[in-house]
C-alpha cells in the first residue's frame, strides 16, 4: 500500500521496493525512483502537478504492483 494517499509532498510504501515508476493518466512516465528502498523510505512528489497518477512498484522479488495515487 501507498500512504498517505492522497498526498501533498511525499509518500511511502509498506514493503521493500527496488523500482517505482509514476505515470500520468495519459500513460506518460513522469517520475522514477531506482534503488534498494525500505518501508521507512519516502518518495518526494512535490514537483508533480495536482492530480491522479498510476504508481507501478516493483519489489526485491521482481513482483509488480500497480495502484493509484492522488496528488493534492
């Protein structure tokens, strides 16, 4: 899960992740985070415009999850 959602400046993920990709509703990739992140890391989205985004999260086991994120 992504929290807080909706968010103004940053969000966290409740699992360890290796890659995060954020897409706008048109399917355009607007931001990526690559590395070894833990559930205590937060991801800065303050540069994104207000709106709805699709977040694709890949964990250390190469499992992928997709969810929606509301940016306030």
